[in-house]
C-alpha cells in the first residue's frame, strides 16, 4: 500500500502506478532507492511537475 501526496486524483493514480510514496514531505521510490525532498511550500502544480518527472524516469 502506498501513501500519496494529496493533490489531485490523477496524480495520485500515476504515483501509485509506479509505487512512489510521499513520506513526510519527500517523494520516495523504494524500487529505485530514489529519495527526493519536496517542500510543502511548493504549490500543487510544482509538486505535480516533480512527480511527473519522476514518473518519466521509470518509463
């Protein structure tokens, strides 16, 4: 089970599909040991852009 940043349903679905978890303000992917800090002050669009860049890495 993965926990996802609450932004929009589409983003949650995409994050869940690549098993990326958002933990304590960080986006973490256990499959690649990728750990990226995400500032909660970022607006939702910026967080979504970061997440989509991460998703691109898994393609």
